[in-house]
């Protein structure tokens, strides 16, 4: 790190961006960067980081920050940094993450707008930068820095919209998105399923954290997206994530599914989910899983509608949408529950019997047992005389 103390004359924002851009363009075409190029890039990015966030000894100069952000946007350096992040040394990648995150948060002093200047520009004019950040999960060298920046950026609805509504070979215009148009399943959002399912452990875990933020932070956008793409989304979610061979992925995915279905914004999605006989069969299989935390999370899906009804309407339970407690079960759900009634009644009393001190769990289990016990035949099955 001796270079930090040598030739340490501070460059202006314009010179810093210009020289860094030239260096990154060389890196862009080189298969393996030279040590000299890596050192020069590292020195420039360290200066940028200091200019943007200051040091204990030196405060940030607002004029210098504004100048730096302006030139970064004009020179399109952010795109070069993101697409070549995997070529940079580890410490330089960390500096780059700090730089991009600070730029994404930057708001011009005195402006009445609540939108960060650079992030707004990217969303509406350079959305490919957001897509390039997602593609950071293609490589082990870049996923951590790109994931950190993405989760920071996902505080803005526009970033979630770019990821959700991206389609290959189509120009994305945020001002002209039609939420009623079904997705092809080939856009950048759908790649998260493979990154989570097939990536190495740390990459998979980071991708899942970003995936969770996409699904839970931007509720209104996500609710519309799920309603339009219900079948495609849950087909992938159930087969790739909930039935994953990875214990961690499987458990986290079941828990996240419960969070999605319990969210007030997703009430119509939850109603559609518990209308499906296939979803009921999946939940019943989760209850029988040998791993206690998997079966416990599966239990919360099995009874999720009752809990959500209490959350949505504390005084009215007649509309509770649950596989068991739902008074308006679909024919498929009613038939599956009735055909398996005796087996369920034998299974549930001893289900997770070691959770004796969990009063809420035991109350819910008792309620389900009572509901199953009182379950009559579906309309197309005659009562026993």
C-alpha cells in the first residue's frame, strides 16, 4: 500500500474521473489487468472514496462531491466500474462498493427533490447499470460488492421495477411499464432462482438476501407483479426454492413464502395460493419433513390464511383463507383434506410435540385439529347415511 503515500497529490474531480475512465476502458478489453493498471485504478478509487465520505481528519467538501458525482454520471464511469468489478483486487472492489453506494445516496444540497440525483438518472436513462449489478452474481469475485450496492439501491421502487420488468432484447422505459403484461420468465429477475439454487454457499446466501429485498421492500410493485405472474412465479418458487436440496435455501424459502402470504399487500395472492390443491399437497409434504425447522415453517404455510385473517381483520374471521380453516375451500382443497382427514388427525396431535412451551403454536395446532375433525365431505361426495 506504499502507493497511497507516494505521488499523493489530489486530483480534481474531473481529472480523477477522466483518468479512471481511461484506465477502466483498458481493463475492459484486457483479459488480465497488469499490476501497474491495478495500482493506478486502486489509487484513483481510494481518492474518490475519500472525497465522497471523508476521513476522521478531513471533512467532506460538498462542492467537490457534487463535482465528482456530476462527472461520474457524464462520463458513464459507473457502468465501466460495475461491468469490470470482477477484474479488480479485493480491497479495490470494496472501495468501489463504497463509492457506488455513496453516489446512489447522494442528494444535491438545496434541492427540493427527495430522489437521489445519480440513482434517478440511472433508473430512467441507464438502467443497464442495475442489470449489470445483478449480473455480479455470475462471478464469485463480484457478487458481494454488487449485492451490497443492490440492496442499498432497492430502497427505491424504480430499482425493483427495473429488475422485475426487464425482458431481454427490449428497451425498458420505466414511464411506460404495463403491469398487466405477463413476464416471459427470461428477464434478470428470474435468474435469481438459479443464482440461489446453483451458486456456491456464500453467493447463494447473498443472492437470496437481495431476492428477499426485491420481494418484500417494494410491496405495491411486487403485489401487482405477483398477481400478473402468479403461476410462473410460484411454479418456480415451489420447485426450485421450496423443494431445494439445500437445507438452508429450503428453510429460508419456506419462511419467506409465509412472510409474502401474510403481507396485507398480497391478500389476493394469498387467496389464490390457498385455492390450489397442488400447493396444499406441497405443504402437507413439508409437515412430514424429518428436519424440524422445515416442518415448523411448513406448518405456518399450512395455517397461514388464518393468521393473515387475524392480521387483516381482528374482529372478522369468517373470511379466513387457510387450507384447513377456510370456509370457502376450493373443490380441490376440500377433497384433498377430506380424503386425508383420518391420516391428518392421527398425525397432528404428535406433530412437533417437543414444543410444549410454545403456547401460540399449540393453540394453532389445536385449532387445526378441531377444524379437520369437523370437516364434512365436499359437495360432490354424499354423506354417509
